[in-house]
């Protein structure tokens, strides 16, 4: 399923832990990384990485070891809690491997979070995540942030009150 706009931003802030996977893609690697961090933090919590509930799989490593993703989604950690298998910098060449892992995914397995650069509508990776009701695809484009996004970032940065003139300038 492909999410856009406010629906996408709400999902990234509170991803559904029952979904098998999430694809976040866009031309701006920093924006993709920030939204990926937000989604993973919401899924596994602030201690998830230190409790080893996050498996990082660079795309280059995954190309060398096709079983690594399947192993990561089934691996049981020492600490209880939700887990994430994160595939970084994926390309269309990994679509068959990711498709296989998504087919084998069962509730209780680690959620698969994939990031990619700019993808076209014909991208095999994008089509894979768009076609399934069990996965989410979110494209981050060079649109200006909305007032809601700006307000959310200000709250996250602990700016309690912003004058209307300052908000107008930021928007």
C-alpha cells in the first residue's frame, strides 16, 4: 500500500507493528534517513538498538548473503520486544530477495524496514511494497514541509510556543 502526504507522516510516527514491511524511498538521503530513524524508533523504542533488536543489513552485504534477511527476521534476541530487520540502500536488484522474505514473514517475526534512493513508478521494489496489503510504501519527495510537519518538529525539539509571525516565516 502506498501512503502519501499527512497519512504517510502519521504512519512514520506510529507504524503498524502488524505489517510485514515498510519501504521508505526518496532522492534526499538525509530526509530518508531521518524518517527511517523515526519509524524504527517508534517500532522498537529508544532501547531497541542497545538491546540488539535492530539488525542492520546494508544492501551490499545482502547481495553476498541472500539468506541474511530471512535469518534476521526470524532471529530471536536475548531481550524481549519487537524487532526490526533494516535493509539500507536497497535497489531493484534486491526485489526478488525481499519478496521472498516478505512471503515467508509471519506475525512475531522482525518487521522489515527498507530504504532506497529515488525510485520510479516502474521500480520493482516500489511495486513489491505497493502491491501487498501487508506492506507500506512511502515516497519522500522534494515538497516543502507542511505546517503540521513543522509544528511536529518544533514540538520534538521542545519549542513549546512559537509566535504566529515566526510560524508564518517558517511555513
